[in-house]
């Protein structure tokens, strides 16, 4: 199978939402007047972000999911994506399930594949995704997108869904932890088929003061919000533990806490909102069918503190995954 | 150096043209009312698209140049790009010249870096570039972009600049061909620092009936125009040879012809225009400071024919580079 056959067979479908889709030098998108295009790109490398023997259907899902999660974190409606793919060979037995996993998630979000690139090389997937957010009537340099920079002292801090399960699933796959069959299946599904919180992101427009997706671990990603908003935060330990459904199953609390704070690969949203929006946050969670939990509050004092039920400060260890930090200092949750 | 240090040090600059640039989950671009966004993505893999010991400054230039060339082929004005980068390590001695080469070309085209991703892995560069083209008053599903699909029987076929030099430069580097010092320097510069024909692409809006960039070889890329326009073409052998400035330097004519037709990595534009636009094509070439040469004409008979000065058909051998074709059938010009 040649390059153009490969594109035609697995990655070409009509894209009625685009002026020009796959097959020309560029794709052409037109957004409605007053709408802005949100753009994000994520690269997944074999042996770094996924195991060599990962189910290709799950990989197709995840490659797009991690990008949709960035749109969700901005409150953007998915429109389209491009796919650049380096492959050791053009293997239909791999490409068929990979493209099926990709299309299923793309179709679920009405997100059209409009172009890309394929080449031979070590397995590497690079997706760039495009979403639409309304512009702000206050001017062209303003946006209604959810940014990392809007958190203010006094805001509540929330997370969606569950945290730490992807890390537990990885540890189980690596043989570093023994989960029972139920927990293993649930945690592995979260690792391999994360759910981008697109509907919640859309519902939080005009409500959340800041938002990010939890890809590198809660401490790291909330840390980005704190840094860009020039604020600090205090998190409740009990609320953090409650973010992991397996905290009460006899697992060591410190281990669960570490997975919740530093696990990475959760693709949930962490966001802030003023206390007067608490009911609106609840309504957004209901409307989008996404569980949301308050885990603490923003304060003016820089840094991030975790407090126990008596209000005593606990140590908050690492600060999110860094691909280029020394390996011994910051182990990667998803690296083999 | 950590991931966020790496981004801050080498890949963060103000991007006043974007609503949101580097540092949030998504970049946000707003194009003017009636304008469309042209989007293209290209991935460059070590050992496949460039040698491991390539000058990083030249690589930074080329990684962006091959993407800008796609915008040029659509007649789009460069706006912004994202960069996804897999690196074996965060090495400042490599990143400094790489980012300098990238910024120099980006600045020359007013193209802002608005986001991306960095990860550890086998060296891989994936750029997605965004350009602006006017919408068409005839409706939102129309565009003023130059597409591959508009060539008509009777149109003239043109190419910009020179063809075959990048292939000669590669063969010289590989020791498969001995060029004199002058030719070697010129051909190597064309291989390592291609010139995206952005100004010509802009000048050809409303003049060219179809356009593509020559990245995989003239036969392959013109072949895309013929296929999508459902036409054929006849090319003049003498005009093809004249596209390579080294054709008259005693080199074997068949070898030069092969480099011109199949060389790849030229990043020139191949385009078609109705005969009544011949003067407008010349004016566009002058206005953009880009040499343009007529090499043949479009006809209704499918396929591509090369004719000699007596009008006799010659064999047109290969049809452009395919990354997944068997290696013995279609050698890659730029693979080691």
C-alpha cells in the first residue's frame, strides 16, 4: 500500500464543514463572523506516551482525545483536526483499527479530519485540532475562551470526573501494583480511552474564571493556572482522596494521594469559579452529564498547599510531569 | 533544562497577531470577516527527511519552509504556526541554532509561533501552519485559494525558480555524484534552505487556475493537479532541462532530466493558467521577484507526456515520491 492509497483508504471522508478538506496543499476553514478558532497540537511518541503493543483502536481514540481535551479546557467547540503520522510500515492490520478508533471519537464530536501528512519513521502521532469559541464584544484582542490566567483569590477550585485512575492503570500494567479485576478494567479504560470533557468545557463558558486540562498531573496543571493568574491555592486532602473511586478500597492513602496529585493522563478539567457561581457550576455539571467536585480555593498567597481535615498543611510533593526533567527526579506516569 | 524552561527560552515570543498565543491549552486566532484560514501540517523525521548531522539552523529554516511552501501553493498569507517537537534530549547547543533558523524565516514572513508540544523521543518535527485567504463572495463553500482542481485543457503549465538542484545537492552529499565547488554550494543550499514562494503564491491569486508546491517531484505533484482536475499535460523537454541551471555544465542530460522530473525537495510552485493570462503571470513573477518558466500545456487526454523538440513523445519515468512504496521501486531523494 502506497502513501496516497493509505490516505485514501483510512483517512479520507467528506468534510462538509470545511471549504477545502483532505487532498490539497492546505485545508480551508471558515468560522462564523465573531467566532475565533482555538488551535492545539499534541504529539504522541511510541515508548513515551504509549506501549508498543497498545490496542491500535484505543490509540486512535486517545490520540484525538488528548487534543479534544485541550479544546474542552478552553471551552471551544470541536470543528476539525489534522493528523501527521510517522509509521514504520503501512500495515492495514494496524491502520484499520487505529483509524476506526479515531473516527469513532471524531464522529462523536462532529470533528472533521481535514488534512495531514504521512511518512515512514518511528511511530509518532501528531494531531492539531481546531475548535470555535465566540469572540468578545469588548474587542478583537479579547476572547470568551476559558484561559489559565483568570483565577482570583476567593474562587473555588473544582475538578471533573476522577483523578489518579490512569496512573493506577499504568502501574497495574507495569506489574508495579496489583488491582482486582474490576479496578484493573476501570483504570485501564481510563488510561487507554480517556474522555475529553468537551460538553463541560462548553457549559463552563462565562462561569469558570480559569480552566486547564489535567494531562501532566493535578499539581502541575493547577500550577499553570496559579502561575498565570499570579495566585495560590489551598486544597482539601479529603476532597482530593474522594476524586479517586479506589481510595476506599483498602489502598494505601498516600499512594492514592500521590496518584491524584501527580498521576497525569487523566484528561479531566481543573477550573476555578467565583463562589457566587457555585450553583451555576452545579448546573453546568448536570447539563453536561459530568461529575464535578470542589477540591479547594484560590488565595492570594503564592504556592499550593494541601490541608488535612484539621486545617493543618501537608507536604505537596511533585509539581507535574516534565518530559525533560532528569528521569530519577520525576518519573513519567505513562512512560514504560 | 526542563520542558517549560525549554519552551520559555527558545520558543516563546510575543504574538500580537493572536488573541491567545503560547502558554494556554489552545491558541486563539481571529481572522478578518470574509477571510478564511488555510491550514497545513508537515512532519520531518530524522534519517528520513534530513541527516542526523544536519546543521540545526538549516533544519529550523527548512521545517518551517516546507510548511510555508504549502501556504504559498494555496496563495495564502502566512499568519501563525504551531510546533510539535520530539527530542532525544534538551540540548541548548542544538536548540539555540535550531530556534534561530526557525525564527529568522518566521520573522521574514510575519508568521507567529502560537503554541505546540515538546516531548522526549526520536527527533521528529511537526509544524502546522495557518494562513489567510479571502473568501469568495459566491458563498461560504467557495474560496479564492489556489487549489489543485482548477486546471483546464488549453491552460499553460508553469514552474517557479529551478528544479532538480536539491536532488543534485543530496547526491553530492551522499557521494553519488561529484559537483564542482560552486554547483555543490548552490545545490546544497537549495536542499537545506529551500525558499517558500509565498509572494508568488499571493500574486497568482485570481490568475492561476491550479497550483501545487513541488515537494515530492514535479511528475508527482503536477500529477496531483492532473488527477484532481481530470485533465492531462504535455511538457516540453527543452523547457524542463532549462529549469536546472546545471543542465548545460556537461552533466548527463538524462540524469538532469530525472532530477527535474522526480528530484523532490524543490519547494517551487507548479501552476496552470489560461493563455490569456500569460502577461498577468509574467507581471506576477516580476512583482514577486520570482523567476517563472512555461514548461508545457494542459490537454484533455489524461496522463502526462514529455515531448522533444521534434514533438516526439519521450518516456516520463517515475511519478513522484511515495513514503510507503517499496524502496527498490521508488528511491527517496532525501532519505540517507
